[in-house]
C-alpha cells in the first residue's frame, strides 16, 4: 500500500541513523586485542596498535596474551566473542596454517572479519654468540659437521619462524633438530642460555638482544635488506637464492561485526601504522 512506503522509508532512515550513531560513539568501553603469546612479534604488533588506538579512541585498548596450541586458543576465544568490536585478534599468517592441525574448531575465512593488514615484518637468523660462525654459509658448514647435534627453537608451529627454519634446513640439506617452545620469548630465552643453537624470530624483537650481544645475527629473511636489522645481508644474498620468509600480522574481529565498526577500526589503525615511530619498529 502507498501509505506504507513513507513508513518504511522513515524506519530505514532510523535504522541507518542508529547504525551510524553506534559507529561514531564506538568505543564506549575498553577494547581488548587478544594475541597468541607474550613477547613475540604478534605481541609487539598488538601493543603498538593498542597504544595508538588508545590515544585515538580515548578508551583503553588492552592486550591479552592467550598462549597455547600455536595461537589456536587465542583465535578460538575471539571467534566465539561478541560481535560488537570490543574483542579483536592480532595474529600472524599462521592463522591460515594452524587450522590444518587436528581438533581446531574455527575457520579463518568464516569466523573472522579482517580489519587491517598491520605489518609485514622480516625474521632474522640468530645464533648463540658462542657458535664459531659469522655467516650463513659458515653455519651450514658447521651443521654438516655435526649432523643431528644442532637444534633450532620454534615458538609456534606453522609460523614464519618455523617455516623459515624448515626452508633453510631443506634448502641447505641440513640435519638440524626442531625444538618447540610455548612462545617466542621462551625460545629466545633458551637460545640465549645456550640450550639451542639457532632461531628465526621476528627482527623487531630479536635485534634488541643482538645489540646487547646476547645473540649473534647472520641474515634477514626478507627479499631486501631492512632498517630493522641494519648491515645484515638477506638469506638470498648469503647463498640461498629466492629465500624469503616474512611474518604477516593482521588485525581481525569476529565474523558479523558491524561494517561501520570495522571501518572505524580500519581508519584509526591505518593512522597508527602510518606513524614514523611505529614504522621504525615494523
């Protein structure tokens, strides 16, 4: 009936106005970014975003580390969270690899709404300072002399750290042993203690230990040299042509989070990662 059309138009306008009002007022309480582990690349990216978003929103943006199962527990928690924009996930490219494991209850394509690609960060090949090597080739030579005796640390199965180490191992035909840890921090601690000999952690955090001489860096895993690890060669230029293994960090919300809230998060997060002080860290 013709009389119904104005009513429908008014209702549609009210609904649109309500949606816009929600997005403009968001957030009205603290926001939580869940990440896979404390101290790793995920954690660093989450904290940089949280600091910037806190200033932008005028509300606290908190980081909660939920370790275990290579980050699967963190992803599971966010996949089941309310779709109101107050629980977010900061995860690496392992988000698409972990579901290949058994007993994972979430689907990266169905259970999450992407907010932003936060960073693409190189990893770095680091060794214990006592290891008598100063290049990738020297490390490979030493590993061949000690088959099965050298160990590499991994913080999360399926991460760029893990896959980079496996690529190095297979390309150079090395017999080195993977030692899994509950997170990057635990792996780095073991490496600095001499319990393992090498690791491929994110450059942003690992280079702090290199500068303090607790670790020795040999090469970066990106296709080009990076300011995060000045003076270091790439793995490709160090004797492994075509080698590249970088960590990709993304911010996600639960699926069906309102589009206007996703847009608000995207816009503010873009401003944060465009800042010079943030670019210096990633």
